[in-house]
C-alpha cells in the first residue's frame, strides 16, 4: 500500500518531467481518469469539462465550443449593440471587424471577424442598407443609384469584388464628384439583375 501511495504522489512530477512524452501522458491519463463529463451552459459557446480521477478528485476546465449561429453567443446582444453603435458613427464593415477583433470578440465558426461577416450580420438585422454618413453628400440622378460600398453592403460582398465587376464591365457605372473626391455610382437594380444572372448561369 505504501508503494502505491508513493507512486500516486509521484504522478504529478512524472507528468511534468521533460522525459515524459505525449504518449506517456496519454497512458497516464487513461489509467488515472475514471470518467469525463461535459456540461454545456444553455445554447451558448460556454461549456465545462469535468474530469473524475481515480481516488475521487475532480478537476473542472472551461471550454469554448463551436457554434452555428451568432445568436447562440452568450453575449450576442452586447456584440450586436457594439456593431450597431459603430455603424451609426459611420464605421465601415472592415473597421468594425478590426475593432471587434481588438476587443477580443470571437465569431461562432472562425477565429476572427472579417468585413463580409460583419456585413452579413448587419443585413440579417436590417442594418446593412444604411448609407454611411458621407454618402448623403453624393449627387445622385435617382434613388436607385448607390456607391460601390453600398452595393457591396447590399450584396454581402467585398468592395474590391464589386469594383472588379465594374472594371471588367460586368456592371456599369458613372463617376460623381464630391469636392475633390471622385466616387463611382451604379444602378442598384441593374447591378442586382446582372449579378443574379451570373450566379444562376
């Protein structure tokens, strides 16, 4: 019995030893681990792993599990409020994504936020069609005209992707001048029709 007790006391040192390989640790865990339970906290990304070891000790470990939807995130309401606030201040989707990453927010499926992800989230909440503050000063011939950024927001695409369509002649546009700035405007209905036809072909 004393030998068994000494061996049990040596397990932590054996686990941390430089000579102990990953396979050795797996073998130790299989011998010492009685059972494992996982408790998911609601429908959120948070979960708790409980390891029940031989002899009665229990250790708990916090886990972050992958999710399918933004709405499952534990603090989704706070996340959405931050995005809406930045959008109201005229921030672009890329700027919002950068700020979310800087603050430590994590999306459900990927490691970090990106601009298309932010645009899709805004559109699902009916916020993706709001024009940036500066766009109200762009002279338009009719309400159907939108900037490339606005078109990208409507379609959930990257602005450079939309500009590529324009450059290759897949959509047509005209240049409007606001002071010294030259801004491309395109017909929303025409662009939507062309892109839908391209996707269905």
